[in-house]
C-alpha cells in the first residue's frame, strides 16, 4: 500500500512557507538580525526607478536608483560639478580672449591718433572702431561655443564625464540601460542648455527641475536628451 507524501511541519505560531520560498521568523526581530527579503514570484520586478526596502527594514531611506541600478546623483553633487566645469570653461575662454583683445587694441589705437591737417580725427568711429569691435565679439562667441561643444559633447562621449563630474564621481548615462551614450544624446543636452540659456530664467528652472522630478531626478536638458546622471563608485 502506497503511503501519502509527507510535508514539512510549519513552524509553531507561523504560516507555512510558500512554494519555493520561506517564512521569516515571527514575533519581534532580535537586535542585529536583518529580516531577509521575501520571495518574489518569477517574472516579478520592482517598478522602474523604485528601490524598495525589504519588509521589516527600518534603516535610513535608500537612494533612488537609475534604470541601470546605479544611485542617482544628488542635487548638491550636480551643482558642484557644474560650478567646477564653469570655472574651467571660463578660464580657458579668458585665456583665449585676452590676447585677441590686446591685438585689437594695438591695431586700433594708432588709427585713432591719426588726425587731418585741420586737427580732425581721420578714423571713422563706426567703420574703424564699432564694426571691428562687434566682429571681434562675434568671433569670440563662436570660439567659446565651439569650445563648450567640444568639452560637453566630444570630451564626455568617451567616459560620460566632464572634469567636474569626474571629481564628484558622477556620470551621464542613457535612460535606456541597453543604449550607448551617443554623440546625439550629448548634443541634445548641450543644445538644450545653451539654447535655453537665451531665455531669461530658463537656466535656473532647468537646474532646479531635478528637485521635484520623478522618478529619475532629471533636469530639463536630461529629459530632452533621455539621459540621467548617476553616482559612480570611487
């Protein structure tokens, strides 16, 4: 006569374990004992961007995670990285602008001192001073924008980091973990930042947007480019 199969006896005072899982101990959790995470059915996953603590977890809030599982960068870290990058770009632009201004003054000054026999200046204030000065400013703006593009797009494309982000241990990654960080994504971020800067107050709104954006804590230029900024290990 075939005997019926036997099953493990459930622990006293607790529920029987689910198939393939286990039941945590009942009653108060002893000090120093971490309640293990519960069994998740096959195919089940947390919602994107949500790093939920295991049942019974009473420690500090866990950081929000990017789609690739890395912690999202904080507002303070991103602000410090931005300031450091601004100092670097501003310093390079100043180094390039000073010689151009010195040459401009050296060329224009002699013309301003030339006078006609009757003592009137020969130089025309518009064609000999104002227009060359405007051309110099336009040329410097083009050089500064080109420098910004190289720094924010071409330089970043290799590692996902500017110098400021590297110092603060931050990195730009796509929202889609399977997608590579492309030149197109970085160019969109750069265009959103530079173009938005022409609108009064947009730069402040762009940077502060991270404080209330969910679930990826993106700035507006991140949303436009479909990127997020994460904290990487030292």
